[in-house]
């Protein structure tokens, strides 16, 4: 099982995502933003970080990277793709996911361990969880407030595309406390919290995040 | 069109007046330059000497005192590179080496808090990178004026935001540090940034230009007018001068602007260059920019360098040689590369979108020569600029020390009963210096890179270095301006002791020391006395503890008008942890465990948090350091944690046992009940050194008792963990919810809520 992890200029959690893939039992494959082709991987992760410094709108430059020209059609054809934090922002900018991420309501970068509720345990990246399950995963972002128009939010709720939701305080002012969404097919998932930082209680608040990576293994194996 | 001040012109115009005083040079220093060169310096040379001989770059006032660190350093097989390099390098075993250093960015952080603090992080990261290491974490030791002063409301959020902006975007976890407040830092905050890096032994890089014909490459950001004169004007003058519009600061921004994204690219680019063996010498550009990098590389190498300043990529085409030499534009490095490897070097830079330019070559002429538009504008012996003057500044113990020492805190009224003790503990816990620091630390990423095992509010930051073996490193910084004001010699040893103890409390063995010495003006004999005492205290302390100083930084002129800050040496200690999986934190967990107080407690309240917070008092003698006891305590903690005997350990420092117990209860979400001997006030609030409180893993009580005895550490059972309150039998009980409320509300009340107001669901 080979899972690609893309490194953009300014990607920071690529090493952590690769470690999570390895701990879940798959082989991480590094993908370089400037290269074409996906090296035959079975799934792709866009890791957290500050691609291009986030000096422009977060993810707005990275979506034009050469590797994205191959990723976007592959994702539309069903390749499982997970975007974490900056990766989520890039997926929104690439229109693989609906909505956008805006400045935190408190206007500050925040790092904290947040309780989350898994709302949809049927996606490619969440099937190792059960619906309604509560997990604790770190959140660390300055532009993590999920935003979409009222119609889109209603559609997301109706179609089960809200994947995870903040279960405690809404830490950043996200609409409907949404922490993660998926595409209609449930193959492309974007999360603001960082499951790759919750794969070992030694270095994270829990090992609750491992399920995201285990989920895609089960799916790819099936 | 201005005339270029060439070497030929300088030789022909001997008596031309030059603005040496405006550049921070004394008449004596100017005469020394003239004598060295045998003519007046050119404008470019004058700029170069002025920044190289600034206090910030030359250590001219501190050097004679710093020498004792190396002279009295204990022999340490662990030291791979010591003082004098960009940062010291320590062997931690398994072929890994660690390099770490702390540096000040105090003055820029007052002028422009956000960028000042941000570029402080960037600068220390490049120091670590230049040693050949991958930077893996940062820490920050911060001190501000009174927490409720309006200006602190400007400076603190800016500083924290700047560290957050730069460190988070760069991808380095922030694993700890300090935050304190005192009126002496009003108008002169302390922003000390520490970085630590990890490498393999063979990866060590050198800062020297050897091999005539090798190319000198400047890479990273372009060079602009930002920070011109920063080192000479800002860092060597008091704010009274700079803020009121010295000519330099009126013309140009003295504080640099940081680009953490470029720094991230520069880090990855450099590591790939090192791995490819493409670099024979490397130097970061910090204070004094190109002037410093070229002179230091040339002075340490085979003796000469030719630089064509026209080749320096500029972001402002109007800059001339003096500005190019002095610019402190950030995110730049300088490498020495064999001619045959230049193409490969440039290819790696191109991969990372890092601009690079060949600006000169190494020569064997023994001179640092620079040209501009085909004419020579610099021609100097590089060592003359790199070595700088050395001053034996007059020092005198100020008479005010006696009055301070006479103000014995034994005279202060003590709480009369349990209710009084309870009130004092809550006052301490809610005081800005001891309150919960999440408002600050939540703005930093502590998770990135996935190796952070412990971070604030634990005693030390703890990082995993090797996933397979569990090898790791622990780091703590400590300083106490109140102790040092009372006695700089003892106060500095107490700072060292506390950092050493904090590292030991995780189970790590302390190995090496870095320091950032923050003081007022060296031209004030009273300040110079404080500095000399502090340096002597640190040297003696390190010798006694068996840990060498591997490097550090001196920051003088921390004063407003004639009022100096409290002398504030900040000491960083690095330890090695054999297996981070066996670490303990400070938190009490919900398994009932015996609590043991380690060390001796006496009535020591001079400079204590209790005297400061409850009485606004500073006087008497600071607690007595006991370095032998520190060694024994650290050895006991390392052994007990390696054997798995402990569930929690917390060092005792500011606020004594009372504050330590409260912090451990809150960290783990579990209360405790303690029974104290005769004098609960002293036991709760004394700040005697060489103490810790530990929770013993159930079933290990006997083994731990024997181990403590074998190490000669006094151990007193004082109670046990459990419940949901902090209870002192016969005195008071405080529910954890009340403790938490008092502890956490202070900083948000002062600096604004982190979370938005309640989000009303529709």
C-alpha cells in the first residue's frame, strides 16, 4: 500500500504525515510539487504547513503547482485524497472541496487539543471510526474558520458531507462548528485539525488520529 | 552622482572629517583604525569597522569576563565545538550531536515588537543551521514591564505574535521558555530566542574561507536598506537616544523585516547542500550582514578574500558599499564553494527557489579586498575587524546593594492562619508572572515535526531524537532578575541551578549550558560590577555542576535613561535523555501516589515570588545555591525515572512548594492532600534551591526511598495525590476548579480573550 505525501514549498507537516502513514501500516511516498505524475500511489495526502508562506490567500498559489494538474483529475476519478490544514485550504482553492477557510474568529493562531465528533464514518478516510464517536486531535492554525454560503452549508448537512465537527467550544468561529468536510463521493476529505499529530500518546494528546490513515488502508485493500 | 570613496581617494585625502561618532565609534577606536590601515578608512571601511566593533558584534566590554567560561570549564568529552563558533556542539551519543544557543533581540522588539521578535527567531535559527545541523525546536525567554501597563499591552502581543508568525511558518515547534513581568523591563523588554539543532557527528560545518580560488556565494534574500546600522546604532545605544531620532533611525527602519517562508526554503536548501558535500565553509548573516560574514570567514580561513560588491543582489538599487556592508536584511547565508562544485551548488539553490550569486573568491593575499564599479573600496587585514577592541571597563559594587540586603523579608507580615495561606497561594497563582501561560503558548505550534514529548507548562521541553532507540534531548531556560538584583553572583548560579533541575526533572542528564546575559550599560561601573559577578557566578557554577558553557550572547545597554534593568542572565541547559518513553511530566495523574518532597527547606524569602507578589518587596539575600545538592538531586531523578519509579516530578522554584503543587494538580487534573511539618508557611512558600516534589509510582515507595538515601537526598513523605482539590491538612482546601479559574483568567483579562465570544448557534 503506497500513500503519497506532497511537499510544497513551505509544507511543514509532510514528515508527520509520512510517519502516520507508516504507523498505520502503509508505505509513504514523497511527491514533489514541481514534478508531474503521482508515482502510482493508491492515495494522496496534502499535509499542513504554510505553502508559499500563506502570504497570499492560503493555498491559492499551491493549487497551481504542476503536481496538482495530475492530482485534480485523479481525485475527480475517485483517488482518495486527504488535505490537512493547509492541505484542506489547497483542496478548497482547487475546488475539490466546497467552502473556504478564513481567519480565526479570535484573529490569533491557536494550538490546542480539541474534542471532535465524527459525523460521517463512511468516507474513505473515516471508516475506521463509528458515527458519533468522539476523538481528541490537535488543532493548530490561524486561518481555520470554515465558511460557506447558507445553501452550501445546508447541502453539506443534508448529504452527510460534514465529516467532523468541533465537539467542545467552537475554537475558531467555523460555520456550524465544521472541522472537516468531504466531496459528494466521500473520497476527498479536508480537515483543519491534525490527525497526524495524534498517532502516539508519547508525542500527541492521543492516538485517536491514526484512524484516518487506517481507514484509507482498509478502503484501498478492499 | 556621489563620488565613490575608494582606497586611493582615502589615501589622498588624509584629513577628511568622517562621521565615526555617529556610527558609534569612539575617537580612540577611529584612531586605531587609521593606525591599522596607515590612512583614513574609506566610507565602506568605516561602516565595516563600526559594525564589527560595535558592542553587539565585538563583545568588547564583556570579552575579558567571558574568557573564564572556557578557562574554568569542566573537561567534557561531550563537547565537539565550543565557544567561538556560531553555536556550541555537544555529543549526545549514538552518533548524534546537538547544537544550541540563545540570543537576544531586545531592542528591536521594543521598537517594532512583531518584526523584532520574529527576526530574533530567524537569526538564531540561522546560527544553528550554519553549524550543519537541522534546526528542530525553538524556545523563548520573555520579560516585560508591568503586566497592566499600557505599553506592555502594545509590546507583549506584538512579540508573541511575531514569534508565532515566524516560528510557526518556519515549522519549528516552540517547546518552552519563560514569561515574567517587572517594572525594570518597562521600556526595555527582554526577548531571548533559543534554537536547538540535531546532526550526525560528520555533519559539522565550519565558518572559514579556505582554499584560494574557492568561490564566495551569497544566497537567500536580496540585500536592502533594512536594519542598516542596527548593530552599531541600535544595539549599542540606549532608547533615549534611538527612539528620539538618532540620524540613522530617522532615515531608515532600524528593524529588519522577516520572511519565514524564505527561511524555511533556506533551511532545506542548506541541508541539501551540506548533504551533497557542496560547501567548504558557511556563515549566516545576522548583525552586521555582509561585513561580518566576509570578515569572519576570511579571518578564520586562509587569510584573504576578494569581494565584488556589485554582484550582491539588491532590492534597492540606490544602495552603495557602506549600506550593502551594513545591511541586516534577513534570510541570507554565505558559503565558500570549490570552483568545480559551483554549478551543483547553484542547481540546489534553484530547486528550492533560493537566489544565489557568486560575489567573490578566496585569496591567499591576507587581505579582505572589496571592489565597487571596478575600484577598490575596502582593503583591510580581516583579523583587525574580526577581533575588535578589548576593554577592561571600570566596575564598582554600588552602595545601594547594602540597603537592598538590609531589607530582610523576615520583617514582612506572614499569613496568620489557613485562610491567610490560602489567600496568598491564590494571589501567587493569579499573578501575571506565575499565571497560566496558555494565552502565549497556544499561539505557538508545539506539535510540528512530531517529536515533541514535553513542552510548556512542563518543567523542560523534551524532544525525541531517534524514534527507534528513544534517545532525546531536554532543554530549559531560566533567569531571575530579582535574585540577581540582590546578588548577581548567587542569582546567576540560581538561574543555572533551576535550568539544570528542570532538565533533570524529565529524567534527562544535564550536559551543556548556553546563556544570554541581559544587562544595562557597560559604561556604568555598577552595571559592569553586576556583569562581572554574574559571569563569575556562572563560570563557578558550571565548574561545580560539571557542565560547560558552549556559547551564548551578551546584551548590554538594556536601560531607559540611566535606569538599568534588573541584571538578567538567562541560562539554558541542555540534557540528554536515554529514553524519552520513560519521561515524566509535572502533572499528577488519577492513580493515587505518595508525594515526596526532596531537598532541604529553610526560611529563604529574599527575592521570592511571595515577597514580590504579596508585599511588593525586594530585599535581603536570595536563596543560597547548593550545587552539590543539585547534582545529587539530578542524579536521583535520572535514576528514579530510568527505573520507572516516578509518576510525576516538578522542580520547586518561584512560589515554592505551594505553587508547584498547584501546577501539578492543574496539569494532570488531579488533586492532592498534603500534611506539612511545624511551619506550613515556610514549607509552602520558601524558595530554597535544590528541591523537587515527586509522585512515586504505587509499589515503588520502598525502592525510591532507598534510592534517595543512596544519593544523599533528603526525602520527606508529605501526602498523596488524588481527589479534586489541593488540600493542606489543617490549613486549607482549594477546589481544582477554583485554582484553575484563578490561574487561567489573568492573561486573557490583561491581553484579551483568545477564543472569540460565545458562538451563538442559529
